[in-house]
């Protein structure tokens, strides 16, 4: 392996920052009850947003996780994201505009699980190119 050449996946690492910014922005405007009602007009839009918002964070987080080493070390970033998701969902019960919802948490966790696996497949592809 040529160590002077960076792996291909490193070129995509920066893409996590816009996604984290979008997720934090969506969280803040939801807590302030500033989320446009048109976004939530179609059925299950809230669940789809939960699925994709945190799923894409997990996808890009995969590019930051260690590619080798013990299982726990490779998956520590997603465990921290899941901890954040569960904590944030619990704190929603303290907000006058939001509420705790197991279905929202399930959509978050399903998105994270699916996109984390997708990220692993993309990394395998990029490493073999």
C-alpha cells in the first residue's frame, strides 16, 4: 500500500459538517416551533425527516470511524450518535412544542442503522477502486 496516497474515502469526510449543521438547525427550529407547517403537511413527513436527517449523519460519520481495529472502536461513533438521539428524544418531553415519541426514535434508529450499513458498503467500494 502506498502510504503517500490518501485513501479515497478521506476526500468525502468534510461532507459530514453540512449534514450535522442541517440536523442541528432542524432541531433548533423544531424546539422553537418555527418549522414551516408545509413541510409537515404530507403524511408521515415527520417520520421521513427523522429517518433521513439522522441516517445521513450516520452515513457521513462512517467515513470518520476507524476502518480497522476492534468492533467497539469501529462502531463507537454510531453508538455516540444513538446516545444523542435517545437523549434528545427524552428532552423533547420538556419542551412545550415537542413531545417524546417512540415512533420518532424508531425512525431515527432505523435511519442510522440503514445508512451506517450503506456507508460501510460505500467504503468497501471506495477501498477497492
